């Protein structure tokens, strides 16, 4: 079975649009991009388009490639103090001279719609998330939509980044899976991966996952955004070689990527609702 993330994201965005309309709220997202990386620019444009579609206002802050950490922090602080902004998204990666950790930690936790702030990650690890990072939360939504059982299942996450691997493991654990995190130093990696009922690959290597790493009937989630020798977008998984062995599999494109953006929209709406609930007069 192909897990069609594009279709799930379309459905979720339509539902969200209705919920925003019914709420009478007008949530607002600010994106911050530093430099002119074409892929990052495309993702930011996709986010603004999704905002428009569901009834979220958005503004984009564009800083030059050579912006300093202090300059980015200044922009974040202004957005933190802007009562009209509910969510702040710092498009990653940032150029090397910018201290990414300081910038992420500067985002007000109640506007942290990307879920990367230590407060958000801590709450997620405690089993009480407010904003879960968009890609792993989007994967949970796909699993839920396709009714893939998680409780008691063996999940293996390959990759330990703070934006995907670690929060993915926490979300699966919160859903009662038995979770293993693998990484570049894992011994007998293929053997670990073959034990997975749910295999999530966030490695960043084109077509790295072959059929010999996949248990028959496993659910395979491909987080990779890679380009092959022909410049064609592809995932971490050798889709053609693995699809008949897997019980269910996400394609690239059209799998996890669209869910990242749909989840960002959901998190932004949540931020707007939480502000109303807390009664904070920002
Ligand atoms: N602040 C963040 N930065 C980055 C994140 C993130 O979640 N927060 N994730 C990625 C990039 N990303 C969003 O920012 C993203 C990547 C891919 C897609 C997507 O829908 N891709 C399509 C294919 C698009 C294409 O033609 O290239 C797909 O997979 O079908 C959406 C968002 C890194 N940075």
C-alpha cells in the first residue's frame, strides 16, 4: 500500500480551513529566511501558499546571506513581541555563521510552531506535547489516517536529529511503540532495521534503504529529501526495490513532505487558540 501523504495533507488542510473559519480567529504566521537557498525559498513559498489557502495570515522576513546571529535574534525578538503574530518559523538550515541553537532558543515557546525549542521538545519527551515538530507529527498523522497499528509494535528510527529523529522516537514512544533509534555509529544497522514493524528513515542518503534492510510487511516511512545523480528528487529508500516487500510505504515526493506543511498550519492554529485560552493580552 502506498501511503499518500499528499492526499492526507489535502484532506487535513480542508478540515483545518473549516475549523479556522468556525473559530472566528485569524491566526498569523511569520517566516524568517536567511539567504537565498532556492530549496528553502521554495519551502517558504509553499508555507505562505498553504497559509493563504486555510485562512492564516502570513508575513515573511528575509535576511541577507551574511546576516549575523545578532541580526537574526533581533528579528526573532521583534516577532516575539508582536501581538499580531501567533507562530514563528525559522527556515532551516541557517547559514554557517548563524548560531542555530541560539536562534531556536530565542523563539517564544508559545509561538514555537516548529516545535524545536527545548520547552517544546521537553514537553514532547514528557509525553505532554504542545507543539511537536512538523515532520514527525505529520508522519504520526499519516499512520493514524491509514490506521497503521503502533501500540506494542517495534519501531526503528534511523537518524537522531532534533528536527526529525529524536522527536519521531518520542512520538512513537508516546503512542506505545517499542522504539530503537539508530545512527551513524550503530553496529549491525541492517539487522536492527530488519526488526522494525515501522521503519522511519531520516538519513539523508539517496536510496540508502534497500529491501535487505526491511522486514516483510513492514511500514516504511521515508523522510529523505535527496537528489540522485540525474538531479531527480528521491528519498532515503530505494522505493522501486522496497515497495513490494513493505506492507505500506511513503513515496518521495508525495509522502512525508506535504504533511510537514499541513502540520505547520495545524500548529499555527493551535498557537492562536492557546493564546485565546490563556487570555494573554500580547
Ligand atoms: N524550520 C524548518 N525548516 C525545515 C523543515 C521544517 O520542518 N522546519 N523541514 C525541511 C524542509 N521543509 C520545510 O521546511 C519541507 C520539505 C519538503 C516539503 C515537500 O512538500 N516536498 C515535496 C516535494 C517538493 C519538491 O518538488 O521539491 C514532497 O515531498 O512531495 C515540504 C517542506 C528542512 N527545513
